[in-house]
């Protein structure tokens, strides 16, 4: 059991390393223009929404996007109102990662890794370096996803893990709690969803249980922004609180739609892990688009409940 848990931890580390490498490569391609784009294209909530979606997809991390946003609000370059549109967009942009990791490219991981290493260490050019980092990051993601799938059955053979899986299948609230806890500890909702996909792929979890974990992960990932807001301005704190409250509200609504969502996802794809990725996109798009027209109300409400 201990050796499996250590190996599982190694795969989580490889996944997070892949996320970091992918993010670093994409960021290197854009240079320091990300902040300029963020400042220039966020004058209205809709612009902020589109910019948040695009830049989060580019960064491959809603947490990184939130850290940048909180930092810009702290320094006064962005207002709290502008940050709301960015938050809504970042929730959609983050779903690109879950769609990428459903691609069945495990056999290509080693060639991708070797090609990326060649680009990074032997071609002395910024663009070549960036492409190499992206390839290495993708290789790590696909390798880790294969590892999650391979370890799912051996882990499930232990009574403790088996009982936990069964309890999660029976209780959506427990699934949400598990997703929150994992995403808070790992500091990545994508990694949490990736682990869940591994169990789904081996049919060790039902899709409703996977959706519940996904919903919890959306709340757990807010911890990063809350930590980043410690010691910052009041407006920056409000930005972090908004990220948390919007995700809690979305999860509260969709908690009652878990089984209808699971049924609908069955018509979108054959594999349960791909179905979960599609549910992630659907959940975040619906929540963000529904909230976008009410940015003024959201601003007033968050300011009221968190006023000094």
C-alpha cells in the first residue's frame, strides 16, 4: 500500500511539473505582454470576460490568472469591478486543460519529451525554447494521466480505498468534500480532475461521483487566490472573495443537477473520463455566462458582505 501511495504521489508531482512546464512555455511565448493585454482589454465586464478566458487558456491555470489579477488590483492597475469579468472568464479558460488531458496520446509521451528536450537544450532561440517547454509539459501530463489509470485498480483493491470509493458513489456531498480537499492540498483543480478521470476510466467511480468531485475541486482551487490576497488591499481581498463565492454559488445550483448532467454527458461522449471533461466545460460556461450580466450586483453584494 505504501509503495502505491508513493508512486501515486510521484505521478501527481509529474502532473504538476507538466502544468508548470506548459505554463512556463506558453508564458515565454507571450513574454510580458500578458499583463499589458489584461490592462488594455478589461475596460468593460465583457472585455474582461473574453480576456480572462483567453489568457487563462494560454496560462493553463486559473490559479496563476487569479494571482496576477489579485496583484494588479492590489497595485491599483485594475479595479475590483474589472476583476469580476476576468474571474468569470478564467473559470472557462481553465477547462481547456481538462479537455487536453483526455487526448489518448500516452504512446507519444516519450517522443514528445525527447523532442522538447532537444528544443530546450540544443536550439538557442526563445521560440524554440518555448515550444520545447510546451512539449515537455504535455509529455508529463500524458505520462501522469496514464499513471493515474494504471494505479487506479491496484489502489482500489485495498479495502480502505474501496470503501472510500463506494461512499463517494453513494454521497454527492462527500464527493464535493473530497474534491475540495484534494484541490486545496494539491493546489490544482486540473490535477484533482485528472486523478478522478483515472478512476472513471477504470470504471471504479460512477460519473455522478466524478461530477461531485469536479464541483468540489472548483471550490478548492479558490484557496490559491485567498492565500495570494493575504496582506493586500481591501479591493484585492474582495477579488479573492468573489472568486470563492461565485464558485460556491455555481456548485450550490449544480449540486441538484448532478444526475441530469451525468445523463446528458452520456450523449456527448462514450468514455466516462471524456464525459467528465465535457461536464467541466458545460458547468463553467453556464455559470460564467449566467453571472456576466449581473457584475454590478455581484460587486455591490460582495462589497456589502465583506465591508470593513
